[in-house]
């Protein structure tokens, strides 16, 4: 089994490297797919954007056994079932890993524009709850939720194989 990952800001890469260190499995970036045999079993880790796991479509012809989506929320957003359906991974094991993001002021280009618009929308809502306040804080200040303990369900699954 191998680990393949797609990471934009480095948070998902941290998980891939941690998982490799814990298991001894080789790790490849998605851009190194040419080095991976299509029959080899794969655990894929990708960052999430609006519930879509980035990079996953590039592995459709590969033997992906488990998919880990990394996002900033406490749980998969919009929810686990929606993420599984949206990504067409009903036949695979799915794990959600809380990742992170850089503060808005450190972003550039379209990412900064889109997140600025989203932040403005969040701040304009009248019905702010704890979850919404946390989302606003994460966008403004950044967040790193990458923790070794978050890999526990993935490691437990691997130990049962």
C-alpha cells in the first residue's frame, strides 16, 4: 500500500508525512503518479474545497482503498455523507482530517478574493453562532489543526487489514 496526496498549503502534506512515518508506507505527491503502479493499493489524502476532495479525480483509474479529506472544519463539511456522494467514493473508506489554512492576509490572487467575499458574507449574517464565529476567526487569523491523534482512525483501519 502507498500514500498519495494533494496539498495546496502544506497541511495535507503534513498528514501524509505523519502517516508515512507511523506506517513505513511510501508517500507520493499527486504529480508523481507516473511512479505509481495502477494496481498498487492507495490511501489518498486531499484537501477539501466546498466538500470536493482536490486531486481525487486524477486517481479514478487507480486502486484507491481509502480517502482522507482534509479541511478546516471540526467535521467534514457540509457533512460526511454529502462529501462521500459529491466525490463518488461510496465504495471506499472515508476519513476526515482537520487540517488548516493560512490567515487571509497571507493569501494571494483568486483565493484571497474568494475568501474575502465569503468572509464578508459570514460577517453580515445576523444569526452568528459559535461555529460561525470560529469560521470567521479561522479565515482572519489562520489555523493549524493538524495533529497526530487525528490519524488514529486511519491507523486503526490499516491495522485491521
